[in-house]
C-alpha cells in the first residue's frame, strides 16, 4: 500500500492510498514508495475514502486498486475526452 502514483501529477489533490498488486507491489516496496499490508489492512484503508475505487488492469493483469480523485484521475480525464477506459460496476466496499 502506498500513495497513489498520480499524486505526483496533482500535488494539491487529497491524499489517498492505493493498493498495489503482484509485481507492481514488489517494485513499489523495493523503491520505498509502498509497504506490504494484509488483506484486512488494505480493505480497512480503502473503506476510509468516499472516492470511486478503480481496479487498474494492464495486459490482462490487475495491478492496482486506487481510491481515485475524479477531477485529477488520468482515467477519468481520458473518459471525459471520449476514450473508453473505465468499466463501471455497481459493487462497492
């Protein structure tokens, strides 16, 4: 778990945590940008935020669970420009 990657692009946005998965988690921990947490800790952290949650998928692998800030989120901004990148589902924590 660590601060969401896009925070560096939008430094004035509210801080929220991302849950990094698999190889991305290992790389973020090795870089000192994240910490390993249990599933319970990750779930508890994600429940703190009211923002929409995005599960990022790259090359058919899930890599990040992120509490987005829609005004600043790269994915939401792409959607507003007409690119279909977000699949919306009605399931929340």
